[in-house]
């Protein structure tokens, strides 16, 4: 039974708390609300814990935050459509019950992809709660198979527009999105947050004979670039194969080959550098981060990469693992080349090769210093506790 004690409800539709970027955003935002003095409830319109048969809801606690998972979404197309269209009616009952005894200033935070007109009016007319939109991305048409005519692209842009018009206030993940929405809405930039205390001490070892270990975590496809790293390894030559290993977590060999900038020929040419471990749990990724020397992330410098913010960067830093990357989004506000990261001037092969050579030249002492700096950056800039005062002030304005 859901108690009527919550002063904010955060709405998502993910495999919570599985540990993907969307679920992590939901949890970190809830923790920031909690640190700001609110009592949060995560309302996840998908499967999760074991179902409470009497209510069709799952009630549990994860990392100190209560969450509810309503009945799993249908697997066939008509069922999924009905589930999505009925979402506002289904959720308003739970939200109304959860915030019934709360102060009138109770907030409902809705992930931008779920912020439809039906959701807006169902909640404002029935609960009276103030609505907060959480906007974390702005996709480009080229990311979709049918371009601007793709139904998913149209829905994405439509829900983003509705957020900007109807939400009481807006949280955005980057300064680029703040420029887009700030002219008409009160906005707060809240980058991906982490709990630094969850990450164990990093182990650094560049003793003779030990290869430099670099981790890629995620699923590149239409977001990240993988090809430039592989071309850079070929550019460096045999020394790279003898001195380093690229661990790939999140996709398998077949999926990596299917990436637009990889393909079979490039993969086979660089397979000796790679350790492709496939899809692993978030907890396993955290364990791997303790033993690698760097993570890497390369993205285009415009479009969606400018508007979004890669959540894997704060996680890597929190684990004491410096990042090999190029500046996109607001990364330049937080990362310092040679301190907590190695920055490639571009995603061109020559620039990426230069950064890899620099990484290979580092001693154990230098790597240890970078690891300490990385964790310090995470603690100062990305720990959710540090964002709580800004969030509290923003909501009270």
C-alpha cells in the first residue's frame, strides 16, 4: 500500500533499477530531491520488483529511495500502444494517492519523453501538483532511419515542445538545452549526478609487462564513435597491440561490427587489441572500472552530442578512472587535459592517436595522480549532494 507521505514523485518508464543511463538519472535525481529535503517516490511505468497482485504495483526501496513499478508493459504492438495511451490515467491515481497528505508544494518530475498533453492535463486537473520536466536529450533527425518523418523522431520533438510550453519548470542536462528552453521557462542545469561513496578505491598499476587497459562502456550505434579509436590503434602500429587492451562492455562482437564506423574489415584488423565482453550488469561495470586505467568516449561535436551529457563520464571519474575523450556538451567546464582526462582535439585519427600515445607514456605515479584527480572532480562537480542546494532554491523560487 502506498503511503500518502511523498513531497515529490519522479515518473519514468524504464527497467528500473537495472542500471542503464535512464534509470541512473531517475535515481540520482531522486537522491538530489532527498538531499534537498523532499521525500521522493520513483514511479516507474514498467516492470521491476515482484508484483503486488492486489494492486498491480511493485513497492520496494533501492538505495534509500522508495519506488513503485506498475504492471509490465505489453509485448505486442497493440498492447504497447494501449499501455502508452492509458499511462496518464493509470499514473494519476497513484500520484494522487502518494502526495495526498503532502504539502501543496509537492512536485511531479516527468522525463521529457513521457511528457504528453494527456499526461499534463491528467495530472494538473486531478492532482494539482506542480509539474517539472526533466530534459536530457535532443536527438537529430539523422539518428533515425526515416529522418524527420520517423514517428519516433516526431514524438521526441513533440514531447520536447510540450515540455517547453506547459511544464511549470524545467530541469535540463546541459547549458545548450538551457539556451533552448531558458528563454520561456525557469530552468536549472543539472548534469548527471553520482554517489561518489558507492565507488571503491581505484587500483593503478603500470608495472613492466602490464598492458594499459582502456574501457568503453555502452552501446555506440548512433551516439558514440568507435571507429576513430580503432583507426588510431592501427595508426600507432604493433606497439599498441603489445601495450594496450580495449575492453568493450555493453555490446557483443556482432553488434560492434554492425556499427556504422566499424564494419567487418576494421574489426578484424584490430581484433587483437579488443576484449569484447558483451552485455554486463551495472555492478559488473563498476567492478571493471576499478581495474582499468582509462575509459574512452568519442562523439561528434555538434547536434545531439552538444545538447546531451554523457552519464558515463561522471561514473568513470567517481571510480577514479580518468577519461579519454573530446570536448562535447559541457565537458569542457569540468574536465582538465592532463589532470583528470586526456582530451583529443577532435575525432580525427591523428588527434586520437596522439592522445593514445600520451596515455601509453604515463608512469604508474602519473596514472595514480590522474586517478586521484578524477575522483576529486567527481566529488566536487558530480556528487548529487552538491546539487541539492541549487535544486532546493530553484524549486522554491
